[in-house]
C-alpha cells in the first residue's frame, strides 16, 4: 500500500458543542465546518492542524456506529484516516495482503472525499480509514 499523510483523526464525543468549546477555547483551534453525514448517523466538526484535520463525531442516533462505540468504550479516538491516491487499488492491495475490508468499494464520506474503512481486527485494533480527494 502507499499512504500519503494522516488526513484526519476521528474522535468520538458525546456532545459536539461542548467538545468544540474545548478544542477552540483550550487548544486554540478553529472549527471551520460542521457537517451531518446522514448514512453514518453522525454530526461532524472539523479542525485543521497542519495538513492534518481533527474530525469530532457526535452520533445523531444511539444505534449509529458512534453511538455504539461510545456506549462500549466511552469518548475517545475512534479512527485514523490516511490520505491515498487510487483508493480502489489501495483497497485491492490491502485485501490481497489479508486485511478484512469494511468497505469493499469506496463510498462518499464527509468533506466530499471518497472513503473506505479497514476492519480493526486486521489492523491491530485501529479502525483505519483511507481517503481520496477526487476533486
Ligand atoms: Zn473519518
């Protein structure tokens, strides 16, 4: 596989407003976008730090993936996302190397990126997202 840089780190939070307050007023970052991703049942808030972003995730439904995650493990780091080129080829490569794919085909994520997830049981416990900027 070939990874370009850490595109973002996804962080599950219980309350987006109070988390944004912390990231802005304590860490001094600026939220530049809030976006709801309906099929993932999340509301997201984005911050830039260098070429990497932080993506805060609040569930809009207790049964959504973030709702279940927080239920089981509490707030905290949820996934790490790597920027790649040719996402389809990267997925094929990962799969050929024995990695279980959550998404066999790229789908649309926040920020208009094509994304796909690798299963944490194949990645030493880290839910891993691959993102391609297809603009
Ligand atoms: Zn993400």
